[in-house]
C-alpha cells in the first residue's frame, strides 16, 4: 500500500498526488493563489511573482515553480505577501494604459479582477510607460503594447504550443516589450492568426479584432439580405457566458437570438462541413486509387493552411484542395440564396459566427471574393456575438429556442464533430466506410481518433483496406508530422491538422477559458450533440444530396471544384527588401542577379550558390558588371533554390546553370 | 526596393561567420558579436538572414540583439567614446566628464551619436580600471584619471584629425 | 604580512613591467618598448623571446624583461619592478627609461625619485617589502599576479603550476577532492558565500556522463576589478581551478564567461587555454589519465544580470540572459539541462592552493566560518586605491586606514573626513564610521545590512550625499534589471523615481513611507538576487543615514551640498572679499554687491546653478 504524502497549506493537510508544484496542490484544494504567468500547458516562467507563498524555512517562494514536498508548511496569504501582491498590481497599473471602461477585455481581464480583489483603490506610483502604437495591421488580431504586462504567456504559447515564435521579448529592463521581430506588425511576420496568444493573454494587450459594428451596419441596411451561419464549436462554448454548464448545446437559443437581432435567416456552417466531408473523402479516395500525392492533409483550418503555405510550401500538393466549411458555405450560399431571396448576388450578406480568429483572415483571402464582393462578408467570433446579444438587451437565458432555416441549416452529426480534434477524420471515416463497404455503420463512433493528445495515430480497418490516420492539434505537432512526411517516415495516409489546442472548441474566438478541462467539456458537448442527431454520416444529409443533384453534380466535379475547392500559394516568410551583396548599385548597365536566401531556398543551398557566384565573378574580374542581391523570397519556395537573372527566374538553380545564364547575358550585353 | 550595405561589406562575410560557428543556434551571441564587428552594427537584413540560417524565429534573434547593451541596431559613430560611470568613477566625478564631452560634441537629450556619425558617446559601468578613476575609453584605448579639460582635449584631438 | 618577496627570488634577474589595464592606460607598453631598446643599446643580454617559451634558467647570463598582470597599485602606475633587488619604481614613463637602465640596471644605483613616497612618514620605500600598501596586505591568491608573466605557461609551471591539478586527477578521487574542499571551508567569492565543497558535492552525485563547469568572469559590479586582475595576471591558475572543479564533479567540458569590457582578460585566457591544450594539460587524456576536458572562452555581450548563474547559462545557450527560478539549481540541471557548477574567478584561483597546500595551510588565514583571504577593490576617497588582499575577518578600519592610507579630500589629498564605506556594490550597503571595526566576513556584514559581494569597497568622504549614492546604485540596478519580473522591473523604476523626487525637493513624508514599503516588496518578491538585493543600498542608507533623507524631504536641504535643487547658496560675509567673480558668472544676475564689500544672493532670482560657488576662489559661497 502506498502511503499518501501530505503538506500543509493555510493550516489544511493536503495530499500530494503527483502535482508538479505547490500552486496546483493548493488549487486542487480550492485555495486560490493569484497568477498571471502560470498555465498548466505552458512551461513555468516565474515572472509575475503574484503566486508567492511563504514556506516555513524557505521564506517567500513562487508556488508555481516550487515542487511540493511532504511536510511543507505553506501560507498563501501572509501580511508580507499580501502587501507585496498589492504593490505588484499597483506597479503594473502604473505602467499600464488604464482605460478599462473602453477596454474589450474588461469583462475577463485578470489585472482588473486582481486589482479589485486586492483592494487597489489608488495607484500610489507615478504613471509611466513609453506609449507604443497600436498594431491593427491584420484582419484577425489587434495588439496594444500599452496594456501588456509582460507575463510572457503569449510568447510561450506561440513558441511552445504553436512552435512558431512570432512574438518574443525585446529590449531589457523597463524598456522590455513583447513584439514580433523588429517591432513589426503581425501582418509582416509569420503569424498565422490562430489567436492563441490572444486567448491566453490575461489583459487586453492582444485581442481578436472586433467587427460587431460592421455586422450592425449590414443589419441596419434594409437593402441587404443578411444571413448568419454558425460554426459547430460555437454552440457548445456560448452558454458559458450566460452561466450555463460548460458544453451546453444552445443552438436553438442562438438561432432565436440571431433572428431577434435581425438576420433574415440563420443557417449552420455544419451543413458546409457535411459537404466538406464528402468532397474531402472523395478526394482522398481518389488519391488512393489514382496514385495521387499522399498522405493527404486536411485543409479546413485556415491557420494551418497559412502555416503550411509559409513553412511547408513543398507539402502544399499534399493539402486537400477542399475549402474550409466557412468558405464552402460562403460559395454555396452566394450560389443559392440570391435565387431564394430574389435579390442580386451582392445584396446577400453572410455573417459567419466562428470560434476562430483565423477565419477573419480567411474570409478576406482574394480567392473567396468575386469582383470585390466577399463571399463571407463579416466573421464574428463567439465572443463578439455574445457582446452583440448582450448589447441588444436580449435575455439569452429566457429566450425560446428556434429551429434553423432550410436548406442550409440542416446537418448531420458528422459535421458537428468538426469542432473537435479528430472530428474531421472521424467524419471522413464514416463516409469512407459506407463508400468502400457499401454498408451502414453499426457503431458510428471511431473512438480511435478521439482524445486530447496533441499527436495521435490510428489504423482503421475498413473492409479490406487499412487507413492510417494521424490527428494533430497545436502546430508544434504539425511541425513534427510535416518533418516526418518530408523525411518519408510518416507511414500515414490521412493527416488531420487543427491549429488550436483541442481543435475549434479551444479556438481563440470562444469565451476565455483556462486549462484543458473547459475545452474537454466543450468537446464532450459536441459528441453529445452528435449522439442526439438523427443522422451521423454526411452523405445522408438530404440537402447535401439535393445540392449535388441541383448544383454540383458529382463530388469533385468541375462545378464542385469551382465552388468548393481552392488553391494555395507559397508565401513570403519574410516580407523584406533585397540586400545588395556585391557590385555597387549606381551603374545602370550592370546585370542584376537576385538570389533567394529565404528559409526554403537556404535549406536547398542558396547561400553556397551565392558564394560560388561571388567567387566566380571575383576570379574573373566581372564583379563590376554584375550586381548581386539577396532577397528573402521569390515565392517559389517549393522549387528552390531560386535566382532571378535580369527578370528570368531560375528554379532549382545549380551553380553551373546560373553561371551559364550570367555569362550568356553578359555576352549578349557586350554584343549590343 | 533594396538596401545598400556599406560598400566594404560583402554578403559572403556573414556566411563565413556562420560557417565559423557551425551554424549552431547556441552560438548566436558570438555570431552576433562577429557580425557587429564586421558591420559596426546589426543591420536588420543581416539579422533576418542569421535567423533563417540558424533556423531560429527572427523574433528571438531580435530579442537577443536588443537584450545585450553591447549590441546595437543602429549604426554607431566612427569613434566610440565610452565613459565609465561605475561606482569608483562616479564618486570621482564621471558625471562632469560626460557633460563636458557631450557638450563639446553638441549631443542633446537621448542622442548618443553625432549626426555625421563620427562620434558615439556611451556610458558603461566599470571598465575594471577603477584604480584610475575616472576612466574613459576612446576607440579601445583606456585613459585614466581624466579631468573634464583632458577629456575635451582628447576629443579635440580626434576632431582635428578628422578635419 | 607580505609573502611576495619569497616568490620573487625564484624569478631570477628580471625587469617586470606591469601590463594590466590600468598601467597600459598610463603608458606601460611604451615603457616596455623603451626598456627593450635601451637595454639592447646598453649591451645587456635580453632574454625576451616573443612567446616566452624558452625554459627559464636562473644561471643564464643576462636579464629577463617581462610583462605582468595588474599589481593592484594602478594609481601609481606604470609600475616597474626590478628583481632580485625587488625594487618598485612608480609612475615610470618611457622618457625615464634610459636613466633607469643606465643607473639602476647597469650601475645598481637606486633612483629615489621613482620610489614610492610614504606620505605618512615622508620616507621613500624600496618596494613591496616596505610599501605599507603591500606590507599590510596578505597576498596569497594574488601572490603570483604581477610577478609572473601571464602569457607564459613555462613560468606558471615553474611556480608549481598545475601540480594541484595533477594531484587531483592522478592521486585523488572526485569524492576526495570534494571532501577536501568541504573541509577547507572555502566559500564562494562571487558574492553568495556558498561553500564550494557543498556545491561540488551536489553536482558530483548527479548522474552523468555529461556535466559542465563554468567560470563566472562576468564581474559586473561597478567599482570592482579583482577578477579582471586574476584573469589578466594569472590566467593559468584560474584554469587550474576550473580543471580541479571538473575533476571533482566529473565534467568534461567547461566555459569561461568573461564580460566583454575585459578584452585583455579574454585574450590572455584564450592564449592560456591554447597553450595548456598544446602542452597536453587540457584536452584528451589529462596527465595520462582517461579524463578529458575541453574549455571554451566566451565573451559576454553587456548585461550585468548575466553574472547570475541561471542567466549566465541562458546566455551561453544563446538566449536572452533572463534568470529562471531556482530550484532546480544548476548543480542539478544547468547548461543544456545537465549538472553544472558555476564558480567565481577568485574562488577558482583559490582552489589550487587548497589542494596543493592542504586544508590546514588554507585555514591558517581568516576565520573559522570564513577561512582564507579575500581580495577587494579599494576605491573612492581613499589615499591608496587599488586591488588588495587581506585575510577574511580583517576589520574595515584596517583596510581603510592602514592599507588604504586613510580618507582623502575630493582632490585626492589626505586628511579627508570619513563618512561611509559602501561594500558589496549594488547589492550591498553603506556602513558608518561606528562600524569601522566590523570584521570583513559574510555573517558580520550581513548582520549590518551589507554583504561581502564580489569585493568592491568604496570609501566616501563627508562631501558625499548618501541619498545620491542610493540613487546611483538604484539607477544601476534599474538599468541592468532584465525586466522579467514585475517587482524588479517596475519596482526599481519607481524607487528611482521616488529618489528623484527626494533629490529634487519634491518629496513628502509619504515619499519616504512608499519608498520603504516598495523596497521591502521588491526584496521579498523579486525572482533573482539582482532584484532581491537591489533595495539594499536604499534600505541601508535609510537605516544609517535617515537624518540625511529627512533633511532632503522635510527641510529641503542637502547636508553634503550635492543636490543642486536643494542648494540655497548664500555668501558668507566673513569670507567674501567682494571680488565680484561670482556676480559675473551668475547667469541670472542674482548676485549683487559693491566691489570689495561682501556680496549677497537674491534668493528669489537664484536658479541654483552652482556657478557662483565654482567661481569663488575664497570658498565664500556656501
Ligand atoms: C545580478 C547578479 C550578478 C552577479 N554577478 C556575478 C559576477 O559578476 N561574478 C561572479 O562571480 N558572481 C556573480 N554573481 C553570483 C553568481 O550568481 C554565483 O553565485 C557565483 O558565480 C557563484 O560562484 P562562487 O560560489 O564561486 O561565488 C552574481 C549574482 C547576481 C544575482
Ligand atoms: S487590460 Fe484590463 S486593466 Fe488594462 S485597460 Fe483593459 S480591462 Fe483595464
Ligand atoms: S460606476 Fe460610476 S464611474 Fe464607473 S462607469 Fe458607472 S457611473 Fe461611471
Ligand atoms: S496568432 Fe498564433 S501565430 Fe500569431 S502570434 Fe498569436 S499564437 Fe503566434
Ligand atoms: S501580450 Fe498579453 S500575454 Fe503577451 S506578455 Fe503581454 S500581457 Fe502577457
Ligand atoms: S483550430 Fe479551428 S478555431 Fe483554431 S484556428 Fe483552426 S479553424 Fe480556427
Ligand atoms: S529580479 Fe530583476 S534581474 Fe532578476 S529576474 Fe527579476 S527582473 Fe530580472
Ligand atoms: S547658484 Fe547660479 S543662479 Fe544662484 S546665485 Fe549662484 S550663480 Fe546665480
Ligand atoms: S566670488 Fe567669492 S569672494 Fe568674490 S564676491 Fe563672490 S562670494 Fe565674494
Ligand atoms: S504564477 Fe508564479 S510567478 Fe507568475
Ligand atoms: S524561400 Fe521562397 S523562393 Fe526562396
Ligand atoms: S568604476 Fe570606473 S573603471 Fe571601475
Ligand atoms: S594595472 Fe598595473 S598595477 Fe594595476
């Protein structure tokens, strides 16, 4: 029998049950210790010092970074510690743009909350901070350094969970700040707009872009037929803001509220998710049978898509060409609704309610507009809709549920579970099962792909076939599988990637949550919804069938491609200027040669190319006739190394080829 | 648009430096030191290149470059005057030295370098020559027991040499 | 007390030019060159091979000419030592060299004018045997520093160099090495005073195979240069110490982390490591054993906080030098997550002595709790500034009055009035005249709110404003705070602002309370020792010089007359001769008076610029 070990916190004996630190032991026992910089899914940072406790014999130590030991005597709220905490909050406020009344975060701001709890009624210190401009550059997020308390949560989130490292500390001491490289705006760096930094930020320093007023503008305009569509994960996150148990399905109430707000119809993005399942599964089966590029990656998460475009352009052929459900919905709605409402296409306006910040970016991609008319006009996060509903004075708890409108409001359980990691795979497997075996599934639940691990593998037997599936969430895990695929060691056919921890239930547009428990309960909520539905396979959705009959023809048809598929572009990793390498710039008659030294080309030896060319020119005394520049991307990263010799872009460029081209150009110049 | 680096600089130099340190991300600091020695500051383009080559997020490289006071992201003057404001020098009147030198060079406010980029004036805390406090280092040469008059004379010497 | 002369006997006939940073600044390299030329001209056979690799042979005819590291007396530099007579010439310039060569080297005459003049006795001193600055010290760790040529491995070897390392590798087990260190009672000289043996033992028992040793040569305390002198003056002994540390814990790789402001130290360490590698002392199969050790020399990049162990590790790993919470201690999980020990330069320089001469010899100096000697950088308003070494437990009075030769006026003349001594740098505190008999050891100093720190000792005369001293250190820590934790980052900034208020005359009683509350919060709540100790200068001055703070706050005066905004310049009618110099200098025309009659200042007009006081030759403006 193993004996339990105990420590004492505030006079109470508490068992140590494998907790990593004193803080977690205390929280387990319901003793709240304030924190800014501790998150169970991030590394311990130890900077905010609010979690300080007094441990007999050791004095004040940070409970987040102290391992529990049997026999410890801990006090969480001594006079000295209370005084220290209060001063810490005062110090933070003195260096803070205190504009709580107009701050987006004021309902969930940890700083404001703590200031209240600690009884900070006056900041005794002189206000002082170097005001920094707002970063409003991108469609998804807004950064306001004047509200940053430098807890580093976002830095660790982006680095450790997403594996990107867009944000980091810069400067030192009281000049420290958290910024993207060179203090640039998010738009000009590798940010994929997943918004996880915003989700974890305890203050209003990073927040999702707010488009509520744009939504009101649409609703206020009588010429428009403004419709709403809600994503699967929204329905199980929404109720939290109104005191309901986490994971409660409130689809009907949201529908009613949206109607009351003035939307002419309320639809379900889940309908489009059903379409996605059909298209994506068909694409997958086709790749398998026709020997297409495998493994196939899912493409319904726009943050992941942007990530792949930036970091793994060479894997873009592996991405399913299917649009995300939001983008499919937009295309279908714009196709069907003008007829239904009898208005021109551009008078139909679609407001998409998403758990997601990246979807705001996606909706602005040029691929999803026609003649400047966006398919999805406005993307609101779950939080924004909550704000709108509260702002309109709607008593959400009292409102009677209503049904969604048809046809785009009809869905199956397969589409609903898109909102949780593993859901897309499961939905596709349900479809593939029927397709390959011709039989209906007895048990629709593929438990193998469910769960919360960031990287899960499953092998599923369907008839005579085995499908090897990898499901990842959090992009640090996507990095892992991408590297494996590149190295040819992946052993997998289908890969599902979701950028947010836990999938869309954990999206940055959802009500603020901490810890994994909330998102797990939201996931459970979605599985409950699935179980309660009549239909569990996307192909059974009668309106999907109808759409194929009336509009799309067959899956993956030409029309389906036009409306439901898309294409990708390798993206500049770094937007930047060229660097002159050799030869001064003044003389015009020089032959301009640009060599890409971006990540992708670099890995393929572009620097050696650069070196060799420089040496070659020097040896042959030609350096004055050629101006070599280095650039950070020719946007052909999958075909690097790339060089541009006076307008001709050379792909997969070897030194020999480059030398030949340069010599040829120089000769012809001389001939002239 | 492209940016020109000073004509003496060759892109190849960075590659050489990177190779010298085996393109090892752990050697970021010595690499930046070598780059700064070459270019006299850390140009943004070069930092981006270093980041790409070492497979580090550019934000991290920027973070390191802005943490250490030895690194600078803006070009420094040709002559670097470093004034010690360590304890020993401080009690022996380093403030007066600083004022005198800055006044002679016409530096105001937070300005550290003269507009013609001939001079940069910095303070450091202790050069380890406390026995000779107050101490000033001008272009790597240590001068001890400096008075404001002597400091200005040293600066004059450089100005005349440049003229 | 001195044991320098014994060593010097080994070194044969030679001229030693100090080539430490201080003497170089004063022109010692030119002096060296002049000796080379003049000795050749005078037909003296010069034993001066460029790499100093020729074995030293006492019987060889002629004279050695060598450079040394800092001898601690930089103020008097450039220093020239002539052996075997052990003559020390001070403030020698290149132009003086022909005379010295002709008279002293050729004829054997001692030139009095270059000798040190003991102002207290009026007598000229011959050399380190009778200069009080040296005789009142006990130089063991520094003994070789300033005598042997730091760039010559053979010379170090001749002075029993690397014997201790050989003993540790060949005749002792790691456990025995740790045990001997523990018994010696050696405590870290880098500030914390943690027992070195305990630290090593903690790392020794960690599972291997990969472990690291690091020598902390960051020496960031403003006003301290002990470690610089050791690295510049005797790099091999620091390497030897690090080797023994590596042996003790089973490490095969190590780093010297040296601050970038010490280029000479970096250069000499690099050369010393290379030489030791070439000689097979470092590298593979050390002393024929199966043990290996690779050492790297890394330059810092300008961050005081990187002296803190975990920040230093982050810096070696190529990151921002931000401390991390302890535990885990580096001995458990340090560089790259491997067990790592970090020791200060001086600690490591002491290690070979402990191993070679044994515990008893080491314990002969110092106190029971703090055995051995400690080096200090003695600076400020004291006659003899420089690098000194005294046994632990020596009183402050001995250091200031005896070794330091007493307090000076601002202009450096003797006879100043002692006000305070600041010890322990930005983490330390100020002590008053009543505390001059405090012994210099870890516990005694901690008791009075100061600390040994790395060993900076700044003596201050009565013209020093203690609020400004507190302000100075706060400015330093505020500047050097890494910015990670709230209390240190924002707290030091606000403390500085409060001190600004006091100095500028904008303070009220609340300012003082707030300053004290804040100081306590910062010391309780900060993550690393930088923040935890940053309030010490404030707290200690508040404790011992409270009246001075109160004068600033309540009476708006600065007793030391240093705070411009609190000056109320008046003219002492008794002293004023009515020369009018002040009135001419006054930028706002606030001074009036007839010629040859006492002048007066119109307080309403005066902007407190201080120009009048500067202008008055009769000290009549007070
Ligand atoms: C802010 C700060 C700066 C420090 N600077 C130094 C330093 O420059 N040199 C040093 O040896 N120790 C320094 N230390 C102490 C080291 O962290 C560490 O305790 C020491 O190197 C251990 O060596 P020792 O046990 O041999 O003293 C510093 C500590 C702090 C908190
Ligand atoms: S971030 Fe919090 S404390 Fe700051 S303004 Fe917003 S609500 Fe107020
Ligand atoms: S509580 Fe008072 S101050 Fe605050 S918003 Fe309401 S009315 Fe204004
Ligand atoms: S949105 Fe995502 S990628 Fe962008 S900074 Fe935040 S966490 Fe990083
Ligand atoms: S932006 Fe937010 S999460 Fe990031 S450091 Fe600042 S306060 Fe913390
Ligand atoms: S996982 Fe979902 S919520 Fe998160 S970025 Fe992707 S689509 Fe958006
Ligand atoms: S106490 Fe200061 S130096 Fe130490 S971690 Fe905190 S901010 Fe950084
Ligand atoms: S302090 Fe300045 S302004 Fe005042 S009297 Fe003297 S010279 Fe004039
Ligand atoms: S300079 Fe001095 S002596 Fe002369 S008038 Fe002024 S106060 Fe009097
Ligand atoms: S939560 Fe422990 S220091 Fe921030
Ligand atoms: S990295 Fe994009 S083309 Fe080279
Ligand atoms: S304090 Fe100036 S050199 Fe040390
Ligand atoms: S440098 Fe020569 S005595 Fe210090």
